[in-house]
């Protein structure tokens, strides 16, 4: 009878140990499963973060492209305005030069006309004096 009790106690201890082992295994399995889910969740979060970072990077690149295009448009507009101003300045300078040359030519014509008028008057006076002398001599 003592052997039976000892065998029963040993069997009970073995069952208790197996139940404890099963409980530990079950807990380990649950913890392992929780760790796997946490890892999967962390991977999802990391993937979402990567996608968000890529989207932000693309948005920044797009904005940078837009700014560069706007800067280029402004440069082109500035260049066109500068070229127009330069052309206008050249035309204005050419116009001023033309006016100055025309004014010089006009002054030169006036001087030449004045000289011709004086010369013509001197010839008239000379011819008149010669004519008077010839008339005096003829008398």
C-alpha cells in the first residue's frame, strides 16, 4: 500500500510537473506569439515611416523643382527685361546720337549758308565797286 501511495504521489508529482511544464510552454508560446505580433507591428510602423519619409522627400523634391522653375522664370523675365532695357537704351542712345548728328549738320549748314551769304555779299560789293569804277572810267 505504501508503494501504491508512493506511486500515486509520484504520478501526481509527474502530472503536476507536466501541467507546470505545459503552463510554462503555453506562457512561452503566448509570449513568443506576442513578440512576433510586436515585431510585425514594428515592421508595419517602420514601413509606414519609410513610406511617409519617401512621400515627404518626394514632396520636398517637387517643391524644390517648383521653386527652381519659378526662379528660372524670374531669371528669364529679368533677362528679357534687361535685354529690352538694353535695346531701349541703345535705341535711345542711337536716337540721341542721330539728333546730335542732325543738330551738328544743321549748324554746319547754317554756318556754310552764312559764309556763302557773306561771300555773295562781298562779291556783290566787289562787283558793284568794279561796276562803279568801270562806269567812272567810261565817263
